[in-house]
């Protein structure tokens, strides 16, 4: 029996980067700031955003048009004939970038799960919730804001589909629309902060509310940064139908931000 490998698509080896280490340090700084001083948290957020954008830029610039699937053809002798080519099942091998995205989303999900669990613990430990005299958020405006954020996932989804068909205009329109809708959501969140009449340290409800919505807002900012970065690189011809992983990263992260908000909205606004 003879065996011929047709390595039609090879796995891309990742280059070394300092950005993940810087990002990890920035996240640690954010948590330290929550305990010590919010100024430290703000510094950590700035460093984290810079690290994520720098990491993305490095990866996007270095990303070659190399696929991530390896296919093989196995030649077996047939009775009364020469070797008959039989194509073996395609073996999918995800590279480090894909697994990095999976683990990053998983850790972020655990992070928000812990925040929600802490909020629910404070709520269960309190005799009255929210504490007496605490102004409660209205529902109408947050519902409209939520609809805007969730609908932003639609252009992000079609942007990812567009690049797979080689439709660069559709890609750019989808990414820009998603980023603009995310910015509208952030503006709405800021407006709600202004009219709510709550301060961060007023009581446990106020602290929990601002921590949950604040960290989510930071993730929305990072997501907008990714969408804009991918848009800029797409305008420079940095992607193709075979080299669209950065688009997948930005789109997947944006969908994650949308899903997280569903849980936060339910916890903070509906289950009160």
C-alpha cells in the first residue's frame, strides 16, 4: 500500500508576542484598582485596551493566507487494477489562534458569571433590595438600548459572511454599522448614569449596578476597537476569503458582548 499526502492546507505557526503578558498584567491592575482606587482601575483599562489593539495589530499584520485544514489522500491497491485513489476524511486541525479565542471567551464568561454571582449573593443577603430610598432604573430606556445592542449583532454576522464570499464592501458596511450601534449603546448607558441619581458608593445595589454595567461597557469599548481595527485593515486589503480569521475574532467577541448583556439586563432590570 502506498500513501500520498496532499497537504492542501497547512497549520499556521504563531509568532511570539509580549502583548498577552501585558494584557494579563493590565487585567490584574483593574481588579487591584477596584479594591484600592478607581484611578488604578482606569489606568488598567487603558493599558488593557492598548494591549488588545496592539496584539490584534500584530496578529493581523502577520496573518498569512494560510488555511487551517490538512487533507490527505490515501492510495490503496484495487483488485485487478493499479492503485485507486481514495480520499480520506478531512482532518480539521484548529491552530493556536482559534484555541486562544475559545479560551479567552471562556475566561471572560467565567469573569462575568462571578460578578453576577456576587451581585446575587449581596441581593440574597439583604432584607430589602434595593435598599430603602434607592432610585431604581426605569425599564423603557434600557429596553430600547438593549434592542440597539442586540441588533448590532446582525451586521456583525453578515460582515463575517460577506468576507467568506469575498464581498469587502459588505464586510466594511457590516463592521461599521455594528461599531456605530455599539457606540449608541454606550452613549445611552452614559445618559442613564446621569439621570439615575446613583453614585458608585451609595450602597451595595449602586456598587453592584455600576460594577456590572461598567465592566460590560469596557468590553463594548474593546469590541468597538476591534471592529474599527478590522475595518481599517480590510480597507488596506489585509483579508481574503481564505484569510478571514481576524474578522471571525471581532465578530465572535461582539456576539459574546451581546450575550453577556442579556444576562446582565435580566439580572439588573427584570429580576428585581
